[in-house]
C-alpha cells in the first residue's frame, strides 16, 4: 500500500514536468522554421551585413544609411537586403568576419586590402571618391606587345600605384570583371614573386613603380598618373602604348567574404555600383 501511494505521488509530480518539457520542445520546434525562413529560403541567404570601421559610429551610420537604403530598393526585386553595422575597431570587425557574421566590408582601399589578406575575402567593387578632386590616370602597355585595348588585357596582370592613392582602379573594373577576381597582390618589393594563376591587380608601394614594373616586364599593363607618364614618354620615346584613360580615382573598396553565393555577388555588385555612382 505504501509503495502504491509513493508511486502515485511520484506520478503526480513527474507527469506535469514531462508535459511541460514536451510543450517546450514542441514550441522550440515550431519556432525554428520561421526563424530560419527569415534568413534562408531554398538555401539562399536573404539578408547581408555590410560593415565598416569608424570612431564616430553615429556619423558614419548617418552617412552610409542612405546608400544602403538605395541599394536595398534595387535588391528588393531579388528578395535580398543589406543591413549596416559600424564597428569601433578593426579587430572586432575581423573577428566577426571570421565568424561569418559579416558578409561585406566597405573601407579605405588600403585597409580593405589588409582585411582581405586577413580573412581571405575578395573585392566586390571600387567606389569613386565623393566630392573629391578627379585624378586623370592612363593605362599603358609596351608598344612592342599585342595589347591594344582594355579587352585585350583579359588574363593579364595590371599594376596600380599604392592602394592609398588608388590611381586607375575604376577604369578596367567593369570591362574586365575585376570586381570579382578574388586576387589582389601587394608585393613587399620590386623583386617579390607574383602569383600567375589569374587576372591580378598588383598594388605597388608608390606611384612611380607601375611604369617601372611594366618597363621591367614584371606586369603587362600599368595605370600611371598622366603627369608622370609624360616624363617617362619623353625619356623613352616609342616605348609605351596608351590604351585608355580615366578621370576618376576610387576612394574606397567593398569586399565580400569568400563563400558568398555567386548570384548574391552579382546582385550586390550591381546594386552598390548604381548606389555609389
């Protein structure tokens, strides 16, 4: 009798606990699909995080939010959107990108390239300098070579001056698809080996180096400030061939994490190219 009473009491205690546990499990199971659906549908990511670094977080948010809203209007047709986050330090941003909490980063060209090297991310596109002085740069090749147009540069190596100045980045970007190449090199010196596996943007450490690299046959083309090219052409008549000119100088670079879906990269590239130009 006593054991039956004890069992009855235990049952009265356990049954509500088991019922509560079952209710919690069912609630979590029911909520999970809707939470995932907000982020992924059919395997596609819907919302992307665009991040940058600034000591003045509120001012930067105010400056970039209109651009993000413009991009979102263009992305809406594809069911995509972008959310802005501003970090106070580069360390925080890089850690978050390693954890894949960030999909896109916009920053000064030099810092964006540093983040690319740290995280394995790739360039999405270059942005023109807002309200800044336009800098004319010329893309040249060796006159003795077979390159005559930008289209002929496909599969070749282009040298640009130091990333902080960004001479000529924007000129071949659309023509050659340089916003999606996945390879940008900043060699430590003139004699450092270069990787020959793909189209490469090679960033040298001063504005004179690109033309010297071309002269030494280290690269196939160079973007050179026009006033410096005039001097080289005077001293080396007939050595170089001008194939294009640019009057814009990018100020910033957008990069994306390496495993972003190709369809998303294409949509984001188009949206931000229009929003920033």
